[in-house]
C-alpha cells in the first residue's frame, strides 16, 4: 500500500519558493583518507529508513500536498567515482537540481582522490531539512560511521519524530504558546535594493562561488570582535552591508535591509524528539544609512540585530498566518493567497556557523576542508552563506547566472575580504 | 537469513500486559508479518548487514509505535462492530415498531395515528445511524463536510416527524413553519459540530449563524403574528449587536495573549 507523509508547513513554504531558488542545500567535506563505502552505505540506508521523507516524492494535487514514500536502492543515492578533474566533478555534483517530484530527495557522492584522500558531497532538498538539521545529520552520520566501523554498533540513532512546524512551541508555557500562536503578522521583506547581477538569461547555469578567509585572518577578526563587543555574525553582516553599498553604488543615505536566517530551534530546549525538518525563519536586519565608516555600519547592524535578539518570539511572527492560509484553503488557492502577502528577500544571509571538525571526523580523520551552503538563488535574489571549519571561514554564494555574474560575485568577495580586514584592524 | 533478533520475543515483551486472546493474537501476527516484510524491504534496498537490519526494524517497531498501532487496531474493531450492528439494531427496532403497530391495530382496531409509532421509530433509527456516522467520521478531518451533511440531514429527518405529529394528531395548521425552524436548527447544529470538533475560524461560524437564526425567528414569529413585521425588526438589530459583542469578546480574549516587544525607534537619533 502507498505510504504517505504529511507535507508540513515549511515543506510547503519551500515548495512555494520554487520561483526564487532551486531549494538544494549543499555540503562538501574533504578527507585525507579513503572513506569506506560499504560502511557509508550501511549508515545511509539506516538514515533513509529513519527519515522516509528523504526517499519520498512531493505530490501536489492542487487540493492538498503530501509526500509519497518510494522504494529505492542505495546505489541510486550514493555515487562513488575517481574523477580526473575533481573540482569539475564536485561542482557538477553540487549544482545538480533534485525536483520535488523525484523519488529521492538526497544525493550523496564520494569522490576518491588520486592521492588517497576522498571528498564527501551531499545535496538535499531544503523541503526535507534545513541547514541546522543537515548539520545534525552530518554529525550523526559521522558518529554512526565511526561507531559502526569500530564497534559494529548499528547506525540507528538518527532522530525520527514529528516534522511539524509547531514543535517550535513545545517548550513554551501554555500562555506563551497561546501568545506565539496569536502572532498573526505578515512578515515580508520590503526592500527593493538588489545585488547588482546581470539580467536573467536562458543560458544561465548554476554555480557556487566561494571565498576562504584563512584561519589567521579569521582569528584576528574574532579577536577584534571581542575587543569591540561584536559577534562574528555582526561583523559579517556589517561587512555585507558595506560591500553591497560599494558594489552596487547605493546612495550612502539610503536605508538597506538584509534578511538573515535564524534557527527557530533556539526556542526549543531539546530537539531530539523531533524529526529532521525545517525550523528556519528570517529576520530583517536593517541599517538607516551606510554611516561614515564601516564601524558606524557595524554599530547600526548591532542595534538592528539586538532588537531581534531581545524579542522573546524572535522569528515566530509569520507562522500562525501561514498555518491559517494553508489549513483553510486548498493547496493551490493557499499558494496564491500567500504569494500575495509574501515577498522573498532580495538580499539574504545565512550564517550556518561552525562545522565542528572533531564531530565530522571519520575513522579518526577530521575533515581537512569543507563547507556548507544554501540554495542556488535565481536572479535577482542572492543568499550569502557563511560556514567555518578548522578555524577557516568560507563565504559562499550560489547563483544561477553567467560568467559576468561570477565576476560580480567574486568582486563582492574581494570587497568582503577588504572590509573584514578593516574590521579586524581595530584589534591591532 | 541468520536471525539476530527474535521479533516474536520483542512483540511478546511489548504486549505482555495484554491478555492472550484471539484478537490480540491476530494483532501480534500482523505486527510480526509487517516486521518481516520491512526486513526484506530494507535488505532489498542494499543493506548487507543483517544484524543492523534487525536492530533497525526493532527500533522502528518500538513499544510506542506497537502500542499506538494496537490502540488503533482495537478502536478499528470497535468501529467495525458499530458499523456492522447499528443497521441491524435499527432494522430490528423498526420491525418491533411495526409489530406493535399491527398488534394495536388488530387487537384494538386503532390504525390511526398509531402508524406514527413506526414513523417515530424509523426517524429515531435513521438519526441514530447518522449520528453514529458523525462520531465515526470525527477522526477523519478530510470528511468533515460529510459530517456536516449528516448533521443537517438528521435535523431534516427529525423535522418531518415533528411536522407529522403537529399536523396529524394535533391538527396545527401552520405546522409547516417547523421546516423554516429546521433551517435555523441546521445552522445551529453545524455550529455545535464545529465547536465540538474544534474547527479553525469558528468565530466566522458564530458571526454567520447568529444573524441567520434571528432572521428565521423573525420570519416564523412574523407569520405567527407575534408582532408586526416592523416590531420584529428589533430581532435583526439584536443579532447584529450580538455579533459585535462576539467580536469584542474575541478581541478582549486574544488581548490577554497579545505580545508586543518593546518597539523603540532605534533610528530616532538620525
């Protein structure tokens, strides 16, 4: 008999975002040893069984939406090869698009290097889980791999509870829950400022641009942050603002908004009882003007972020309205209505945070390099992702564009580097 | 296949609190079959380590899942019994009423209006079946529209019986007005159903039902000449006032749970 899973609120929301991005989340981890494929297969099968949404197709009947669980073979999920051109192969794999109707929502590849190392790459549909849970997925995968390799402990530890959006209220008191469920506010990004990419073109292709800030420079930045009372996130957002003004030539007196992803799990004490899912919202970080220098921009940024941090229900504002929209109308109608009130942020940032190399170690080998990044955005939308591993910071931007766009993004990264260096200089 | 875990032992340990009767035996056999099928399915997906597979299946069929399936299974049996025996009980009740009607007719030579006994029993039987339907459909959100139709239908079935009683033995000429009242009762029934099943946006049901019911009251009492049509208009205004009170009540109730973060204009200094 056909097995169905509920399409949860965030699944539907990310499905709605199909006009703005390809909804894929990407991970790339480099190891200096060959990964044992049989062990990885065992772990992956167990994880897919624990999280059936990863081998399901999204069905939209216009009246309702749901996931249909499919049969699969692990060889359709895990792909192993020894490519001649490693970078090309990784890039090709990472920029693939998995349609929601596909039978599998995750693809894993192991690229063996000729020097004996290997690269583990994962692409999955954001409709199934967000960066927060993908990080958890990766850490559990590595832990289970090690436990199975060393002690033959079965890799069955992946959490498999409810994927519902309202799990976010589970640790609230009864009154707080009612308050949160009463936050009927249409949260939308109203800023028209755009990242200066070229016009859409049918020949555009997906690419992932990335820039590394080495451990020395990143350490200096962190030290400088401590000295001036700013977090890495504050400084990244401030540098993002400053670089944007410079790159796009916005008037210095103009107010600009960057939407920053926030992990709603901050409201939950324990997420081990929930399934892998999406619990991410956006906060609109806004500065009134550029300011005379980047430190003034940083001050504005901190103030704006502080306002959200002080809010008990940070990120929970639009949820009741979205839930209402999806529950009282058929799928097709609710999409149309939600589209009327929703505007996708043109400029966004997701600070995915630290990829803990000790927790991502396989058979005692910590990843030597790696990063994680969000979906490929369609122009004019952009999302800057930031992750750090082994003390190095990786900035990445996934864009569907052309060579000119790639140059623009790289120019933006140059500016980011320059501005982060200015922020770091406060220390010295 | 080498067996690493005895699924039977696992199932028995979860079900040890429950008696060893046929009903439970069938359930346990079913779980065992499901676990065996799942094992084969997972192995076919490429898992080569049978021990891992068995442990995976054991973790999937944990006590929480098995007991929740058991609860569903027992409820399913109860529902099936209700579905099976309710129509039989209804038919029996109608047959008994026919026998009573015939006995009164043959022994006392009274054939009218004793036929209302049959009619009344049939009405009660049909309404009971409809309400059982509403009860059984309660867990199926997708079939809420069917529940609403059943509630409305039961009101109409009851109305025709009341109409017959009012018109035939009691001879009330304006008994037809009961059908107008039935329309109002259908709205009220729908509102009660929505309230009991905790439907979303129930406030809208209230806001619609109150004026509609008052309009029917206005018409019925107007036809009965309880007041002049103009005097009766007060009912319409009253319904609107009640609607406003409902809205105000809802706002006040929600206000208790409203949250306003301290919204300071941080850009004032600029």
